């Protein structure tokens, strides 16, 4: 008695590339990868901006760190304890400069990109990219502010008895977790790198762009630690949360993969078909991707 063999066959079927397809690909090259809805995106951006600004308006009414002038460093983990004693004013100034650069450079880079690549969607595409970047930044700011004011973790310098009491008991001294500078730069680094990758998926600059933007972000985080403004865990959390928001918000705006040309309602979509496949010694399942 012959044993029935069960086989699985995967078949790939791709449509032939026509002249019309080539022309369409050229027209779609370098375009903005995003779809925006002003009726939704503008209120979200404005609302997130308000959420991030309101805590600053009431910060002066809040007290200082919960432990006052008696914060015990023994409660810190070994990694964070190494930060105590850092007070580099140069690192603080440099980190302030880098966070501003991290917010501005993506827009300038996008402008330069539009001037050089001359995308078919022109300045409208650049405006879409900028709106998505601004919305991403606003969401990042708002999340950071909510977490900071909810956690109210003392900053590293609060543990330093050599500093003036007035400096160690300010409301800002209780807003260590998580690093806003770090999350902001990582957020914008990820958002711009994602945007560039979607605009130029075959560009040899994709990897250098990711490396350069995130090197800037990582440097900002290190400088915040050297300045004594944040613990390592503040910076690591800021990098993780900022990167997540920097990917998620642009991703949610990414246009559908089905592209239509003007006057042509035909779309190209990815399809999967299942069906039986018969062989000399058995029965199989055929999977066709088209």
C-alpha cells in the first residue's frame, strides 16, 4: 500500500512590468509616504501641544522632590548611583543645543531633500512630512510631561548635599523620569529616518541617515547624564519611548500600499490564493502569491 505524501507548494506570480507601470513608478518616486487628514491631525497636534504646555504653567505651584533634602542614595540601583556627583555645565549647554538641533534639522533636511530630488508631489509632500514630524513631536512632548509629573522622580543633583538647598528643592528638581531631551531627539531621529527610508527605499544613504540621527540622539542622552540632570535609567527610558513614538505616529500616517494613477481605477494589491495540488505520489496544498 502506497503511503500518501503530503506536499506544500508555494508559487509566486507577479504581473509583468509594463511601460505604464514604469512611468507610474517614476511618478511615485520620492513622494511623501504619508496621508494626512487636517480635520484630525491638526486637533491632535494642537491638543498634544496643550497637554505638554499646561504642566509648565502650574509647575511653580508644585513642591520640590518628595524626599526634600534627605534623599537617600542607597535606594538607587548601582547603575544610577554612578551618576551622582556629575555637574558638567558644558554638557548641559551642549545637550540643550543638541535637542534644538534634533527638532530643527529634520525639517531642514526634508527641505533640502525636496530641492534636490524634486518629488512629483512637490511642496505639498514636504508639507505633509513636516506636519507628521510636528505631530510626532507634540505627542512625544505630551507623553513625557504626563509621565514626569506623575512619577516626580528626584534628579541626581538632589542627592548632592554640596549644592545649595534652593537648587535641590525646586519643582524642576523632581522631574527626572524620564529624560525629555533624550526622548525628543530619539523621537525625531526615528521619525525622520523612517520618513527618509520611505521616500528613498533604495538609496545608499538610508543606513547612514539612521546611524547619524541616532548617534546625535545617543550623544544627547550621554550629555544629560554628564550634566547631572538625569540618571541612566531616565535616559534609557527616554530613548525607548521616544523611538517608539517616533516610529508609531509616522507609521500610522503611512499611505496604503495600493497606488492608483490618475484616471485609472485599477490597483495593484498583494493577493494570496490557496488551492489543492495533485502529484504523482500524493496530494498537496498550493499557495499562490500574486
